[in-house]
């Protein structure tokens, strides 16, 4: 089981009813170190290592629109919620990101594209 899978219950319990029904939830599988970082135009400070969760409240909508981030300690003991109006990046998300939760029937074009990791070369 991956770290993200082990945090899924923490993530789901942090979602509002509306987010559970309509939002797409993306997770960056990397554990980032404590410190200062930027989310959108906002500078943030966090004092524990964290996994980043991005909650897109209006999948397929043009930016800027309501969204939210969760910064979760890898053991699930701490969760920080940060409101925003923009995705982690404009364009394609790095391959460390994945969709964790997606509403049933959501059209694929409404998802933020995620980079496909290169296939290992065989010799």
C-alpha cells in the first residue's frame, strides 16, 4: 500500500459533502520537507513534512475558481487546509501527482493532465 493510499481515509474525512460529490482530488505522492513554500500567489509556512492534496471544486472550469489544498503529515496526525483559486501548476502536473478521487461520470477532459513518466529503457 502506498503512502497516499494509507492517507485516503484522512483525506476523505477532510472533504465537505459538496467536495465528496463534485470535486476531483489530486495527490502529490512526494513527501515534502517543512518550511516556506508558495501555493498560487500565497506564501505559506509549515512546520512538519507533508503530502500535498489539491481539491478542484469546479473540474473543467477555467481558472481562477474556488479550490483548496490539504497539507497532511505522512502519519496523518496533522492536516492544514488552505483555500486558493488556482491549481498547483497551469498546464500539465508532474508525474508525481495522481487523481485519488473523481466523481462518477466526470468527462476526462475536465481533469488536469498529468505527465506520464518515461518508460524505462530496456537493453
